[in-house]
C-alpha cells in the first residue's frame, strides 16, 4: 500500500464560465491556477524526495 492511497480523493473542480469573465479577471484566474500548479509541483517534489529517502534506507 502506498501512502498516497490513504489520502482522500478530491472531487474534480467545476468548470468556470470563462465567457462571463473580463480580461482582467481572466488574467487573475490564470495567475491563481499557475500558483496552484506551482504548489502542487512543490508537493510532488517533496513527496518524491521523501519516497527516495525511504527507499534508500530500506534497500538491502
């Protein structure tokens, strides 16, 4: 069992109506999404580092 199997599965986000948004609002929306992507990538990197460290300890 992987530790990721213990994390709850999140529901997919509901699509936002982009047509109703102004150009400025769209820029803000994209900036927010990019920040969330960066946060997710940092979490992935940390989890991969932890997994690699654990694997190196338990290798025989």
